[in-house]
C-alpha cells in the first residue's frame, strides 16, 4: 500500500530498514521468550500481604516529623505513559525509593516491561512467585490484574496525561522512524501530510502503529482503534477512574506534584525536580488550529480521556483550595530555582552535544539529537553532589545505577547511534 505512493528509497533509508526491523524483531522475540516461559509455570496466588507495607511505614515514621498527621505512603503504582513528562516523575520516585530503601519492581534487560506486550509480573527482574514490592513505575502496557499481584492492597495508583494533540505531535516526532507506516509519507511536513488523510497511511495491524493513534488508550491496555461513537471509550475511562487515585496533568505539572505530595503525605523536598527528557523548542512543530482539530478527531479516545481527567483534576485543586495551591506552587518554584542554582551549570538545560558527562546524556530518538539535558556545576559543593547528580540523571542511567542490566536497550542504542 504505502510503498507505491511515490516512495523514494534513499540510500540511508535502505540501510536503515533492515536494522530497524532486525532490532525490533529481536526485541519481540526476546519478549515472546519470557511470555512462553510464564505460561508453563503454575499460577501462583495472589495479592501481597499488607504486613510488608506496615514494616515500611514503621521505618518511615521514625524519620518523619512527629507533628505530621499522616505517614508517608510508600506503596505506589505509577503508570508511566509515553511523552507526558513522566520521566521527571520517575526520577522523583526513584529518589524517594532509594532514600527510604523501598523495593522497586524493575524491568529486566531493557527499560520497560516488554512494551508493547501487556504487563505480566514475570517480566519483573528476578521475580519469584509471591514476591511483593513497594513501587512499580517503568513503562508498561497497563494490566491491572498483574500489577495488583505485586503490590500490597493499600498501594496508591497514579498516572499522568497530557493534551492528546501535543502528545500526538510529540510521539510522531519521537517515534516516526520506528513506525514503518510513516516511511512512505512524502513532503516536507510529514505530520501535516498524515493528518490531512490519516486513513491513507494508517493500518491498525501494522508494526508499531499504536504510536500514531490514541497512544494513551493503548498504554492503558485498551483498544486504541475504537470509533468516535463507541461506548467502550467511556467504559474504559470509567474503569480507569475506579483504579487510579490521582491522575496528573502534564500541562499543570507543578499543581500535579502538589496534589501528589498531598495524597502521598510527602514533603516538599521529595518532589523537587528538574525537567527531564524535554525536547528543544525548535524541534517542536506547533500545529495550527485546523490541524489541531484534525489531530483531536484522529485521537478521539485520548481526547475524551484527557477531558474527563482534566475536569476531575480541577475538582481536586478546588478541594485542596485554590489559594493554598497557589502558595504551594510558588514555594515549589522557589525551591526548584534554588536547586537549579546549586546543581546546574549555567542554570539551565543544554543541547545534547553540550552535555559533557555521558552519565547525564539523555536517550535520543532515532536519527536525532533533540532531547535536552544538563551539566552538573563544576564547582559544586560536595555536600550537594550526590543529590544533584541523582536529580540530573536520565532514566536509562538511573536504572543502570539501580542494578538493571540494560543490554537490550544498550544494543539498540548502539545500533541507532552508529547507523543513523
Ligand atoms: C482543563 O480544565 C481547565 C480548568 O477547568 C480549563 O481551563 C481547560 O480549558 C481544560 N482543558 C481542556 C483541554 O479541557
């Protein structure tokens, strides 16, 4: 279909195709292997005892201030969605977990749980039946039944959404080279070309097609190809509203963190952050109003999802108190700026080529260097060095520091960087 649409097979593209396919096939085979392995095991019962959660509460309450009314929550499911500022939240969770010696359910050999396969608990690194964890937070295709078996029943479920039009634009930019459906799109602006007639390029069965349509819906484990009037869209949204205690909104990131802090009974220090995995603005393709409407219609299920949780988000802000929220956001900004001055060379993010230490270089999309990162201040006070280093460490390096052997991810990274 798309191959005969005036597709010009340039030398680069020709070289690129077998490599991309080979690596992807390798990733899929690797995951199928783990999946088969699962099926032959006896099914093991089932949710985690609350006792484990209690031990950790005990550890925590020793260190928390006596006047606090609540004790910090330590059992957390963070559903990490794609292209939603979720990497920044991940860094916050990693730091909190490390500080309190919590047990993470980590992926094995790669930085996700065999995405886009649905999550299975046997994908967790060194998993043994009956094992329990405090935090699950890496990329997965959500599968509640399996997640629930890893966490105590009091676990708090949190996720983050972003305006689906911006998310679509971002995912298109980040993944288009990994989606063969887009390779045949001609013209200078592939995104506009696609949105003008998506049906001409899109096919639900095609490899990696989910990156192009309702990616949020797909991440949550639902069918991302439901039609506009399909009642299953609202059913899916309803089921998520039953599962998740808090749905953050990327456009209101600071307010989101304040609500998170409140829900988890954490301190302001716990939610300080530097924006990680952000794209340089010059590579962001702002859609005009006409294209926005098209993108919105194309991602209808995600739109309904976002609309619903944006409304509940603001109800929560209202309940928290608008004024109180404003004060807290101001305080968070002040503390973040303080940390930036302490930690970051030049006080701001820089382009990938300007990041000197490989520890702080973020993962880049195929064939690009558009993701920004940071340099640690050279004259940094030793007492801040560790915390600053952790705050600036991108996801892949952080996972590696936590003992995940990322050979599959690294091999893919090496192929990507040496070929494109
Ligand atoms: C989200 O909610 C806020 C506050 O009600 C509103 O101003 C904004 O337009 C909403 N966004 C969308 C996309 O619905």
